[in-house]
C-alpha cells in the first residue's frame, strides 16, 4: 500500500503555466473561410451556378466523409472545427467549374480519407490534403480535369495550357493586369488571382499565416522563372506570368502553409517555401501537366522532415 502511494507521488505530472494565445482551430478555419470568400464570390460571378454546385458538393462531401470515417475509427467527431470544410473548399478551388458531381464527390472524399484520416486526422497528415486530392483526379481522369476541354463555353483561353501546347507566341499578348483580374480560364477559385491575394493579405494581417512561406515561395517562383526566361525567352514565360497564372497564389497563401505538412521554424520555412517555388517552374517546364503546382507541393511536403532537421544548437551545446 505504501509502495502504491509512493509510485503515485513519483509519477504525478503537472503542466507548466502557459499563456494561451486564444487562437483555436475553429477560429483559424473560420478566418480562412472568410479569406476565401472574395475568390468564391468572383468565381460565382464569372462561372455562375456551376461554381456554387462544385463548392457546395466538395464542402459537404468533405464534412460527411470525415464524420463517417471518424465514427468507423471511434474518434470524437470534429466537424464543428470546420477544418474538413476548409479542405473541401480548397479542393474545389482547384477544379473546373463544370466538373461533374461524381468527380467532385470522389475527389473530395479521397482528399479527406487519403489526405487526412489515414494519418489519424487533422494535424497528422504529412501532405497537403487538397493538393493530394487534385493530383489523384488529374492522374485518374485527366480529360475531366483539362481546363480547356471542360470550359469550352467561355470565349477565353487558359494561359498555362496555351503556353504548354502552343508556345510563347500564344500568350505574349496576355497582360499581367488581365491575369490579375482573372480575365482568363482557369480553376474555379485559383484563377481569381486578385481575390486570392486579398484573402492572403487578410490572413497575414491577422497573423493566421506567417509571411515566411508565402514570400519565400513566391520568391522561388520568380527567381527560377526569371532564370529560365533569361536562358531562352522564346521558350519560357517571364516570371510575372508564372506568378499570376494557375494556382500559384492559392498555393502561396493557402496550400503551402498547410499546418501539418510545413515546417514550424524560420529557416526551414524559408527553405521549404523557396524550393517549393523552384519545383513549380521545373514541373511546369518539364512535366506533362500545364499547372504543376499541386505536384510541386506534394514533392516539397516529402522534404519537410529534412528541413525540420535544420535546428538551432541547444544552449551550451557544441
């Protein structure tokens, strides 16, 4: 009896006094949804009811899938933190507005199952879940993910596809202003560049996202794009073109800083972002897909443990 009392005293653990910042997963996700709102509204204005349908089905499927898998895994449901809804909406932003319902449902479900729940749920995934869902659909059903083929009803062009298949001459007349205002075809939300930047600035201003990854990522895209353009300006687009096309801006502010798949210290964050930007240009230049941003994100996610090994020496260490 005395030994039991002694063991209880020996193994009593208490936490140190901590000062909670007041920020929760729920508040962060609500802020993220608000930051995505301008791009969502612009997408609805541009593409109409199809945009509403894709976003709604993707968000609903993500929430329902998370709830169902958590019940199977006997976990406490966490739908009220809105993290699954955010992943569903981000996944929808990477799709064409005319994507069929079955494709949206399958992709959103796989985003949650393979991108989150197989790793235990939110906070355990080593990859960006929406990027993973997009990559699976692009490899499995490339025709339905082809923006040019799926958006034939609009008298506009998809800049990255034009550059990939027809060369620099076809995109030389496209101005940065038109790209910024989304006056071209593209993914449902990612192509609303100005609105995405506005949402990203809001997240930075509210300190829900640190500036290190977005800035270093955009710098990596710019520097690598500039090098390629200087080497052969007739074959490779200028860096501003790469910054304002595809899902570059969406990746910078919403996908690259994915909490569980990105580093947490300053130098690793800078390297992670910069080399992620480098990979974007490499994948776009040498890959078979016009917009390789999600592929670049998954590749750099795999390097996160290596970046995390760059740590300051402990005090007094040699």
